[in-house]
C-alpha cells in the first residue's frame, strides 16, 4: 500500500479528492482532468487510487481520486487506501467532496479530515440535485465555520469547477491562509488531548517539514483511541513510531489509567470522540442549511416501494434483467450477421490479394485462416451484444438500481454466511470477472471477501455471454418462430444466470461452513437516491470505454491464439495433427462429461480469454483447421450437429462454460488481491471440479433416460 | 411525548425514534458510529427487503440498510 501511495506523489503539487462514497469524487476528477474514471450511482464504485493531472494558472497539479469512506477510522481495504492517502500522501491540498443532499453525515468526514490536515477545500457537490429537492445551503456561512474555502459545484454538468480550481490553487500554493476548525470534546478528553498534543510537539519527531502537515491533535486523539494501525502506518512512512517513544508511551498509559479511574473504557473514548464530531456537524448543518420541503425524498421512497416491495421487488428485478437480455439478444442478431458477411467479403478479398502476391500457402493459411478468421469471429459475435449490453447495464447502474439488487437479495447471502455486498461484486462480474474480483475490496471482512472472490467466476462475464447466447439460440430456441425466439432465448439466458447465482450461494454456504468458517460480520449498505442517467453520455462512454476496451483485449488474445491453433491443427505427427492428438487424449473425459475432446481442448486453450472458446471449437471441427464460411448460426448449427452435438452436449457446454476455471487475467487478479496462492488455486480448482461433476451427472442422467 | 425504549430491529416500518444507546462493541460499534449513529440521532424505518432480513433506515440524511442481527444492538426511544 505504501508504494501505491508514494507512486502517485511526484514533483508537482498533489491534490487529493476525498469524501463519502458516491458523492461524485470521480465525476469531479473526470471533469478536472478530462480523464474517464468509471462512475456509478452506488457506494464503492472506486476501490483504488487513480491519478491524473490538470493545469491551472500555469501550475501543474496531480489529482488523486481516492475511494469513498465514511470515516478515517477505516475498516475495508478501499477505505484504508483512502485514509492512507489522506494521512500520509502528503497532499498539498485536499478537496473534500460533500453531497449537498446529505450534508449532515458528510460533514462528519469533513471535520475528521480537517482535523488531520487543514489545507483543504470543501466542494459541496450535487447542488443541482439539492436545489431540486429544495435544500438551500449557505456556502459562505459554511466556509466561516470550517475555516477553509467552500465551493458549490454540480460536477456532472461542470458548474462551479473554475471556482474550485481557483480555490485549490490558492490553498495549495499557500496564497490563501486556511484556519481549519477545532472540534471541542468533553472536558476530560479535551484535557488529555491537549496534554498529549504538547508532548508530541515537544518530542520533535515531526520537525522534519515533509510531515509537519500532520496535526498533532489528530495524532494525540488516535493514540488515546488506541489506534494501532495508524502507528504502523507512521512506522512504514516515516520510519519512527509514536508508541515506541518512551515519553509519549508513558503519557498515553497515564491518560488511560486516569480514564480508568473515572470509569471511561476504550469504547467510551471512541464514543466521546464521535459524539464530539457529530455534535459539531449537527451544529454546522443546522446553521448552514435550510430545508424548504421536509419530505424531499418522497419520489425516491415511492420508487423504492415498487422496486423493493415484498410483492414486486423480486419479479421486477428478474423482469429488468430479462428485458436487458432480450434487447441484447434481439438487437445483436442483425448486426452480427451483417458483420460476418462483411468479414467474409474481406476474407475473399484477402485471399485474392495473397494469391496476387504469390504468397506461400503456409502464410496464407496462417494469417487468413488462422488469425483473420478467429479475429473476425470474435468481433462479429462479441461486439454487437457487448455494444448493447454495456450501455444498458450502465444506465441501470447510474439510475441507482444496483444497491437495490443487493438489498433485495441480502437474505440469501446472509443465509450463506456472507456479506450482502457480494451481490454488488457479482454485478461487476457481469462485465468482467477481474473487475468483480477487484470490486471485492468493498467487503470489510476478509473471510467474506475471499468467499466473494472465489465465487465471482460463477457469474458469466461478457466473454462467456455471447457463447451462451449463441448456444441457446442454436440449440434451444431455434424451433421457435421469429418474434418469440429472442424472448425465449432471453428467458433461457436468465435461467442460466439465476442458476449461476444459486451455485454461488451454495458454494458460499459450503465455504462458510468449511474452509472459511465463520458467522456473517456486520455490514451496512447505502441506498443512494435515484438519479436520472445522462442517456447520451452514458451510451457514448460505455461504448468508447468499456466495449472497445474489452474488445481490444479479446482481439489481442484472439489474433495470436488463431495462429497457434492453426499451427496446432497443421503440424502433423505421424499423420495426425497436434490438435487431433490432444483432443483424442481428452476424448474419454470429454465424453464422460457429455462433451468431447475438442470442446475440452477449446476451454483449455481459451484460458487466456473465454471469448475464443467457440472459434477454437469451430476451427478444429473443420478438418482443415480453419473456420467454415461462417455466415449464419444455422451453418454453425449444422457443423456442430455433424460433429455429434446433441442438446445434451449443448447443455453441458453451457454448464461447463459457467463453471470452469477463471481466465488468466482473473486468476492473476485473484492472486494480486488475496496475495495467496492457496485461494488462487481454490478459485481455479473449485469451479472446475464442480463443473466436471455436474456435467458428468447431467450426462449420466440423460444417458440412462 | 411518550417514549418507549426498544431495539432498532423491532422498530416497525414507518415508525421512528432517537438513538438512546449502542450496545455493540468493536468493529460493529465503529461502523455504526461512522454513519453518525450516536445518542440522540433520529432514525426512521423505511422499508424491509422483499425476502425479509435487511431493513432500510433513514439516518442523518441518507438511506442505510442494516441487518437485524446488527440492528439488535442499537437501542432507540421510539416516538409514539
Ligand atoms: N445530478 C448530479 N449527479 C452527479 C453529480 N456529480 C456526480 N453525479 C452522479 O453521482 C453518481 C456518483 O458519482 P461518482 O463520481 O461515481 O461518485 P464517487 O464519489 O466517485 O463514488 P465512489 O467511487 O463510490 O466513492 C454518478 O451516478 C454521477 O453521475 C452532480 O453534480 N449532479
Ligand atoms: Mg469514485
């Protein structure tokens, strides 16, 4: 963590963006730097620091977007990252972003940050929303109370950002003096803090200018509060310890003894501290805001009544996802065919070109039959569904629906002994399991975090989505007349997803009862206000950022993979190609599982990216080792049937696609996040074994029936 | 005004009250304090998850969902 924090800090002036979760920090970050950090209407979207730059009045600033946190007494890894940077990142200025519609709670954190480092600018964001809700905030009064500049913004529409930059410039370059504010605690604590503060000051530990910004009062408070983590961090960053200092240690012990005699226990001290903060926040809130409409969240409550009620909550949730799948499937059909037609034209043209250049057949095979065909399959089959699914999903995310899913589903996770936030990490897994795994940082308890990490793979990522869709369309929905075909496909896809969720819950329960024994720990889930998504912006951004990014990644794997597979099917040993030899070897296991050797081989070769599984199957089936003229799903269907596929094969392929080892990127991410080979291995082996067993069971049942 | 002290998880939807005491210790207590739940904080029960369990409360300007296992440790003076 230290290296993370230090990397971000170099020569120019450093500005940190801190605040509660979901207040628009990343939105401010994007507006100032012109970058495209992901934003979303739920707490926990950003889980790692990110930095960017902007220039104002010819000074270069490095802006650091940090994860949201409720307090500086951190608990989950994302919150710890936030606290580390605020305390030890040596920022020249901290922008504390506050949610104007929820100022009271937001002020708690602002006060804590000012207690650490008063070189700050308060940015009261979401002013547009506050105005709509009839909340008026006196920014000048707020500035007087807090002793630092206060700027009102509506970051999404870019309002107030110039003023924000001006204020940051003034504070960071010390052109404007900041005073900060002092929280008064009750007399016992106040006396102790003042005493300890002076002792720390006298110790001269902090005379070096690099860390002189850290307020001694804050350190004293944390010491009295027995915050061991903070001292460890100080050791890590500054190479000395407060607790190991004789005088300080003695003073702290004495304070604790004195507290003991008047009956104050450790929890009481913490209470007194927080009560002091909350009281101050309330006082400021009462003086600076005016609610014109007491029931400002009426509309949200009405929507919640529909989206989370006993009767309609779950059906609407299923319906919403069903609709998204339906739009994705039916919308992707036509563009997919168009793309494949276009690619086969290009391919003919390429053949002609290679002939014209008298290139050796080897090269022609390798580049066109191997690389180009795999690439074009991936693009034609992946691009359309992704380009439709991502924007739709992002709209749902921006609207604020994802935390409601977690709210609706929590009971099941509680029963599995895990955190309700696991639903959020699963939803992230829809896009990409590696992102889902990183997202697990929002879960506080290490035990529950590992469970969420290990099981994330049971949610099909976008690399597996198109495979599932293609198989469903070919084998299970083909006989249905056209207008209903997509509807049935969407329904079946939804069933597969629900099955994945059920497996996740069962495996989580299993892990909770065995390897990762324990009771669910406490957690709180914030349900943000519903926000009207910016439809055009969302569509453009998710197309440009996510779709193109994921597609490029898939293509980077597909191109070399195409070459490798072409080589494997054309390098002959004793008259048999390498592909055939290996798939023959895998055949017994494959047929036990209702698959065949080729399908298994494809899954193994698809380890770098799940996207290439189907093109590999196709390429091996067509004996020459190249793809057929793929212009429609029906020709693909014929190819599969010729190679012995039945609907049981199709079913088992889908099951195994849902339940097998995660792709290489995800495995790497799991290792990075858990820093444990054991959990990485478990994440690899567990789904694979389950998948193999389930496929065998299905196959056995249908074999005997 | 009449008040009655009950634990937060037994506050029915639509009712409200003020926090009177936190019974929890350690981590859980810290998390509650983080949200601004101290003595005297106004809390209103808004809705229950469709399958039960998690309940959403209005706490200092935000909507926060808490499991009953955790809410049990928060005592409140219910407003009649
Ligand atoms: N109406 C309105 N919405 C905003 C404004 N600023 C941000 N939002 C929306 O608020 C939501 C949260 O924004 P983010 O920038 O992701 O919030 P964050 O503080 O980075 O959140 P975490 O990373 O989870 O801590 C997004 O849906 C934004 O589109 C604003 O000024 N007005
Ligand atoms: Mg963010």
